[in-house]
C-alpha cells in the first residue's frame, strides 16, 4: 500500500516538474521554433498548474505547493488579461464578420450554410477553399453579391463574400510561398475600412517556420500601408502567446478582438483539451469591438470566429 502511495506521489511530482518546466521554458519561445510549438498551450499549463497546486495543498506538500503557486501566478499573467480590459464600442455602424477555416478535406457543406443562416454575417472570409468548396459556395452569391474567390487545391485557397458594397477587392500573393491574401476596401459610415484575410503556412519545419514569419511581416506591411481603419483576420498558425504573433501586433498597432472576451481556442476541434487560439481578428484604433466569439462546428478542424465591430461615430 505504501509502495503504491509513493508511486502515485512520484508521478504527481513528475507532473508538477514537467508543468513548471514547460511553463517557464516556453516563455522564451523566440529562442527556437521547437519551443514556440509548445508556447501555444499556455491555457493548458495554467489549468494543469492550478489543478496540481490543489492536489499538493491537499497532500500537505509545502515545497511543491509553493512552486506551483508561483507557476499558477506566472501562467495567469499570460491567460487572465484576455478576460478583462475589453474596449467595447457600440456606437457607429456595426458589421458582423465570419472567419472560417473550412479544412480542405471537409465536405460537410451544409453545416457552413446553416451557420451562415443562423449568424447572418455581413462579411464572410473562408480559408482552405478548394475547387469543390468554390463550387459549393456559388449559392452564397445571391445574398452576398460582392465576392472574390482564389480557390486552390491544398490548404491555401481563400474567398470572401460581402453584403456590403466594396470599393475594391484583390488578392496579394504573399511572400515567400505566394499564398493568396485577400485585401478588400469599403466605405462604412463615410470612413474608409480595409479588410485583410490571410493564411500563412504551418511552422513545422525550419523553412515553414521562416515562411510563416515572412508572410506575417508582409501582412504587417500591408496593414501599415492601408488607408483608414484596418481589420486583419485569418488562421495565422500562431497563438496569442507566440513572440512572432506579438511582433505582428507591435509592428502594426493592431489589437486582438479577443481582449476582454477570453482565450477562445479554435484548433484542433478533434482534441478539445488541447485546443489553442490560432484564428484571429485584429483591428486598428478606429474600430470598436462589440463582440468576439467562436461559432458552431462546421466539420472542420477549426472553429469559426465571429466578430462584430463598430466603425465610425
């Protein structure tokens, strides 16, 4: 019985050490791309450290309890600010945006259309748009007459549909892999608004990591060159805790619409306990945020992101 108790305590101690180690090391994700891959799980580290803290308090183990208390506070400093400090603005003209990474292999088209019917967004951005998805979404053009589709086989086709008239719409072949980024301009409440939607590659290999970062830098340049207010949406393949994501915010002055609404993890839906926030909506100072939340599942490995913004006074 004693042997079993010691074994379980040993396992708990090992879990505590691993949680503490990952919590600390991942705060230095700029050192290496492998570290960044684990930096996205800050919410999980916070939950694990909090749970282990309670366990070691119950076990009356002060050394581990103190270490875990420090770790909980450390992780909380990354997590909790996202639940406070929202700058909600409800004046001006409101626009509801729907961003959805469809997953190229997904053929559950009706689930997307049911979501659109339920949410009634003004502007829709879709990613991983293949030729089959392009054909399936032809039916949207009646309700969304202003549209642009750059379908591609694989995971980097992109499309947008709008009820609001557009001043211009095009796509930029974002370096270095020439994946399409949609750039749309419109006038809302007599103010210019630029909408950008992009999807960098997954940063698994060294070359992919560098390619994703280069595309993020190119998107920052697009945002900085845009006239008027800016909204940037997309599956950025980087979480809010990635140093490369933070560089995007710092270089553009854009702010994540999650602020005050929570972490809102979006991927992967097939591992709910491991979900991380890699789909984003960022806005400039001229844009207020009414609401940000995730939408219903559409058969993809991503949850849709639904954002309502306010433009003008």
